[in-house]
C-alpha cells in the first residue's frame, strides 16, 4: 500500500492503478475496505475516460456512497499533473439561464468530466481561482440577485 501513497509513482495507465487498488481491497475486504477511499485519492481520474469511469468505477460496489467529485478535484492538487492538464469550466450560461455545471477538461486524455456540486445554485459572471487545493468562486449573478459571496470546493 505504501507505494501507491508515493506521489512519485508513475503509471502508464491510471486504470491500472485503480484496478490494483480494487484487487488489493477485494482480496481482504473486511480489513481493507476502510483504506479504499484514501487510496482512490491517489488515482488521477482525469486521465481515465468517462466511459471507463461510468462502467468500472461508479458502478463498483466499493465506491458506493463516496462523493466522487473530490477524487476528480484531488487531481488538481498533485503537482505532477500540473500545470496545464486540467481546465475547469465553472457555471456561466446554458440555454439562456445561469448554470451550476462544473466540468473539468484534461487535454492529455482529451475528455471532459462532470464534477458538478448539485447543492450549489447557478452562478454566472463570477470569478474563479484554484488555490491550495480548493476552487473558489467569487461574486456572480443567478438572474435574480448579484452575489458578493465566495463558495469553495475542496479538492
């Protein structure tokens, strides 16, 4: 388990890392399932296709109730994947209305991942910054009111 904790681990395919964690956990689920969530934080899901995530990750019984958004955002917090591997599109306008949709694009894997926090309301005309492992949205407008608040997504 220690080698997966090492942030210098360089794998050719992040799916192999996910599958290794899955197999290791399934070998002794009673004693190892508590480590599963912490180990998933080491997988760069932005390097994995949406199709693989839908079929193999989200439907995995070990993933269960885990808030999967934090694993996508945690990829932003690892210096070996920066700079430039992930672009976030946060809120804005969609279909003539403000939206709360957050999508991350990984240009290496050439795909978008939806990481929307459905508890946040729509926000347009705002500023956003990634700082110390968190995404901050400042100000904005939701068609009814102008915000002078800050919301935070922790990676």
